């Protein structure tokens, strides 16, 4: 979310989120749900001028403020627009990362969360210059131990993948 208007959606802890860089350059995170009917106001990632609910077109600014409730015919005139803003969740930015606390609570202190050594190592990668190219998310119905044992060890590659990458694999490198 490098430029103002850049956003990305995700789910964390069962909470749908949208993370966006505001016009003031600050990264903010919100529950990705319209305050009227809880429909998601953003999908995927990209850049936007504002967010609009596909259900009734309630429109939100990049700082979460409610901008409009089209064709509401005065039905919400007694409701304070500030109470209908997107629900913010704590977010912090540092070392090329954005950390979000989906359950709410205290502000996110990125340096405290990462620790000095990790922060220093991350700075060496220059993550702040990276951008999202594509996003693929998959859910597998599988035994977690099988997945963990299979995909975190490389000793099986020469045997199990002998007809494909096995011959070119350097061996047991773990």
C-alpha cells in the first residue's frame, strides 16, 4: 500500500479487513464491512478514490469517514454520520511491513512487536519498495501435520519428485 489510495483486503483472526493508505500518507486498517448491512466494501487489492458498498452504495473515504448514503430519502438523517464510519482497527507501519490488530485494542508499535534485531534485518531487504504483484489464497482440507512435515523438509525431494525436479535437486540441504 505504497501510494495514497492503494489498498489490500485480507482476513485475519476471522475478521475481514481492508488496509489502505490515506491521502495524508498514513496507513489505516478497517473492518471490511459497510456499517449499514455489513457487506464488504472492498475486494482484492488495487487503488481507489473511495470505498462503496455494492448493496446500497454507502460510500466511505479512505480515512473511513462516511461520505454518502445515496437515495436514503432522509431515512438516516437522525443518525450521526460519524457513528456510521468504517470500524477502525489498530495498524502500524515500519520496516516495510504493516501490522494490524484485527481484534482492536491498543495501537500497534511495530518496533516493539518485531524487536531491534528483526527490524534491523528487515531493513536490509528494502521491503518498503516492494508492491503486491498478485495474490493467491488457497484453503486445503488436510492434516496440518502432514502439510507441515512435507513442506518444511526437503529430504524427500530426490525420491518423491524423481521424475521432475529430483535429478536437479542438490540433495539434503536442511
